[in-house]
C-alpha cells in the first residue's frame, strides 16, 4: 500500500512541477514567445514542435519545443474552456480550432485527432479573418492579453491553496476536493 501511495504522491508532485513550469513560462515569457511565434508563422505558414527539430530552415526561437508545447496546449485549453472551439468542416479528421489576437495579428491553433493528437500554430485565411472581425464568428477570437491575465490569476490562486488542493483543483478543473468532503 505504501508503494502505491508513494507512486501517486510522486505522480502528483511531477504534475504540479510541470504545471508550475508551464505557468511560469507563460507568465514571464508569453509575450516574447507569441511575438516569435507570429513572426515564424508569417514566414513559414505554420509552426509546431517538430519544426524545431526537423524544420528547414530551423525556426529562430528563444525557447524550446517543450515550451512551444506549453503555449499550444495552454492556449487551446483556454479557448476550449472560455469560448469553445469551431471546427474545420473540410478536414476529414476530427479537429478543433482556436483564434488569438495580439498586436493586430491573428493566429490560429489547429488541433487534429486521429491515431494521436497533433496541433500547430498557423495563419488563418483572409476569409476567416474577415469572418472573425465582421460576423458573430468573432465570438471565437480571443485577446492574447486575456489569456496571459487568466494564467497570472490562476497562478495567484494556486499559491493560496495547499499543494494537494492545488493539484486536485487543477485535475478537477476548479472543483476543490479536500479530505472528508462528500
């Protein structure tokens, strides 16, 4: 039993450490990262973690593939939880999209599901940008500032909770579960 408890505790500690790393990167490097992501997407057309290893030419980023993954995952989670996600009807695979605006630039996250999940940043089409700016479809357009502020507030909230509560709060999407609760 103690071995199982140790594994669960170890797993929860690792989850908490990674979540703290992710939030720290977004809070302290998020603006620099999005500037670099937008620049690369404008040059390349798209950007994902594999481009850091296999891209020709290599992207000029001041952060790692893991940190790019933090941005992709966190921004998509934020979009999903705050405005929902449209889908690309023309794509044969199950997918979802997210749109963020920063400094008058709109960037898209495209996520597809098949025998795994793949996601990347890309530039939306001119038609999509027009719909985001001039129709009800604009409800899906998120200001990058809102994402950063949400991450900062979540970080402050996590500091107020005990370590075990923080982990459970993150796992249960805000529903705090303590010992003895029903």
